[in-house]
C-alpha cells in the first residue's frame, strides 16, 4: 500500500509541474520501469521521493525539460539497482528523447542565461583514477561537453 501511495504522490507531483504531455509519459515510463525492476527482484518494494523529477530549461526555449534522478529511487531488496561505484542513473528529457547519464552528484548552474548541467562522475572519465572528475554539459541540438 505504501508503494502505491508513494508512486501516486510522485505521479501527481509530475503531472502538476509538467508542461508537455510527452514528457509526463517518458518520465512515467522511467519510474514505472524502475518500479517493475524492483518488484521483479525478489518482490522488492519500490519508493521514489518528490525530488525524483525536477525541471530545468536547458534548451533556452522557455519550456523546462525534466530531469529524472534515480538517486531518489529505492528498492527494499537491492541497494544498487540503478547505480554503483560509477554513479547513479540520471535522465534528461528533451523533445521526447531521454538522454541518460551516470553521475555521483549533479547540479544545474546558470552561466549568463545558459543552463549548464554539471556532473560529478567517476575519476576514470578524466583519464585517471585520482581525485574528483566533473563534466559540464550544455544544450546545442544535443548535449555537448564544455572543453
């Protein structure tokens, strides 16, 4: 019952903040797939918080895109279903397409009116195994890494 209640609350939060129906469908599919994966693994109980989906305008068109953050998912029978030492899954939904990333943490910062997605990623993405590593991504007909 708790799982159904929580999923209902999360989905209600999504529908009250989402501007375009196609994004709701993709976000709902991601959450429902996660719930299904959890329940199929030893009958796990799935939970998602209200912070699972946030809105950010990466394209600059005035319509915010959704970010689905699996670090806000939990499954009673698995501690690492959506992530591990490389990070946790993160999806950014733009124009009906889901862009998938793996990150330990993430943040969006405004740089002169351009929203930049900052990802704290595994150090191997910086060609070494020492210290922290970050990726900065901007939208330009797809996500581009800032160099």
